[in-house]
């Protein structure tokens, strides 16, 4: 060992995030903005009165 601590994957990720976004908060904000709303909203099915999967 040469006396230096080898960077772990977590340390490398943190260094890259801080290099690109300057702070963890800025990175998290960017992630939240990147998330899309669902593209399709499926309609709810009406309650069935027959069949084995009906509400009891």
C-alpha cells in the first residue's frame, strides 16, 4: 500500500456529481425535473357484479 486511500465507486460518483452540478441539491433538482408525468392515464374499470373476481 502506498498510503493513499483508493476511491470507492461511491466516492467517484460523488466527485462526478459535484463536478457537474456543484451540489447534491442541484443534482437532485435536475433528477426531479427529468421525471416525466405518466404518458397514458388508464381509465378505471367499472365494478363488476359477476365473475369470480368481483368484490365480496
